[in-house]
C-alpha cells in the first residue's frame, strides 16, 4: 500500500514537471510570438484576420511570465531556472504588461501603439538577457 | 500622420514596390549565435544607404566596395532604446555618411552582419551591439 502511494506521488510529480527547458520555451513561445508582433513594423497587417494573429501572439506572451516562473524547469545548461530570484521574477513579469499593451494595440489596429509596445517588449527581453543569458 | 505610422507605411510601400532588396533581413528576434558566425569577425567600410529604426534591432545598410564590386550590407545593431542609451538617435547616422562597421557575418553567407561597433567618420567609436546578447562584447 505504501509502495503504491509512493508510486502515485512520483507519478503526480512527473505529471507536473514543466515541459521543455527554458531555452526551448523561449524558442517555442516567446521568439515566434514576439516576432509576429515585431513584424508589424515592416509588414502592416492587411485585414482583421492578420490583426487577430497579432493579438493572439500578444496573448501568448502575456501568459509566458507564468510559464517561465514555474518551479522545476531547468535551463539548457541543466541549472534550475532562478524562479526564487527577485530580479528574475521582476524581469519575467515585465513581459505581461508589455504584451498587454501589444494586445490593446492589435485590438485597436494602431501602428503607433504597436511601435510603442515593441519598445517595452524589447526592453523586457534585454533586461533579463543582460543578467541571465549565458555568455560564450 | 504619426511618425511611426509614416515610417511603417513607407517601409511597407517600398516592400510592395519591390524596392527592398532580396535578402533583406526579417526584423526578427533571434539568437545571435544561431544567426551569425561569431568566429568570423568582419570589418566593413562604406557609405550609409539607409537606416531602419525598429525593434528589436535597428538595421544600418552600408554600400561596401571590395575588389571592384559594390555590395549593400545590412548591419544589425541593438534595438532603438539600447542605442538611445548609448547616445544615438534615429538621426545620428545620415545617408551618405562614411562609417566602419565591425561585426560578424551571417552564417548563411548573406550580406548581413551583426554589428558590434561602428566607427564614425570623425573617428568616434560606438558600441552598437545588444549588451550580453551572447556575442563577444568587443
């Protein structure tokens, strides 16, 4: 009975382990979705559907602070993501408001607002990379 | 028309008219080491033909002559805010300015470079890379 309980607990822990390391999450979620937003600067959406794609990308990024602050995720170097570090948490959470501005900009189909939100988005990425991105 | 809107519209028109050269880099967020060969340091000397002041990277286009041939290089720098913190603005470089760009060439061999340093005609040297983007800092 005790062994069964241990197995169940182990199974639960495995089920809750975050999928992918931090770099994989960056390349799967943040990079492609931020690029959809950045691309508006050079390729203006032509119709509602294309603006919706931009809005969806902003929503995806809005959700990433939770994703990259999940305990248990590893970095690509095998070290744990520093979710306990106050500055990391602050950097990660800065993505939310930046993406929120992008969402509003996409909903308003405002190129100026997109321009402004890309400043925030770019800064949010840079601020974290300055501290936490590995140097060669 | 707001300035940003005007710039975006102008870029879109150029693209629609086919006036942006093939191989124009996407204004994309990417890993520097994935796109550029950080073991291939290059120095480009030439005249500025265009500056695109956009996130996440500003692009400076430079006509470079070598071996009797002229090529237009797209030099990727840090984003507008990072450059602004280095004292740059969208008017710091003008069309026709002679500059020297030190950086790394694209892995695919295209005329795209990750610029780390720009030396202006007056000899002033400016770091233009994203700090801590994974590339060597000098």
